[in-house]
């Protein structure tokens, strides 16, 4: 029962959009695991990319980092659908 409640809370936190600098709502992969400063830093880094390829590399590295951070916290952050669940420790 507690696991279900934790998963519901994590999903709610994860799917909350953040306000981008452009004034539009933009979701950040793994944002429920990040501080506001980390979100701002990532957005600035993405904005400063000089090519689409560089942006894809930054996004891929960020996703890998968030998936690893979730693992350290005993969570699973799915790369495809961005859901957060408790890790199965069996």
C-alpha cells in the first residue's frame, strides 16, 4: 500500500511542467529528481547548444544521468514513457 502511494506521488511530481524561459510550459525529463537550480542549468545548457546534434547529446547524457540517479534512490525512471516506479529488489 505504501509503495503504491509513493509511486503515485512520484508520478505526480514527475509530470508537473515547469515554466521555461520562453514563458511556455516545458517538461524536463526526471525533473522530480532535480533541484530548481539543476533544471535551470540544464535549460541554459540546452539553449547554448550550437547544433541539433549537440542538443541530442546533451539530452541523452541528461537522461542517462537521471536514470542512474533514480536507481540510486531505489526508483526506476523509464526512458521511453518517463514513469517513475519503485525498483524491484528481488
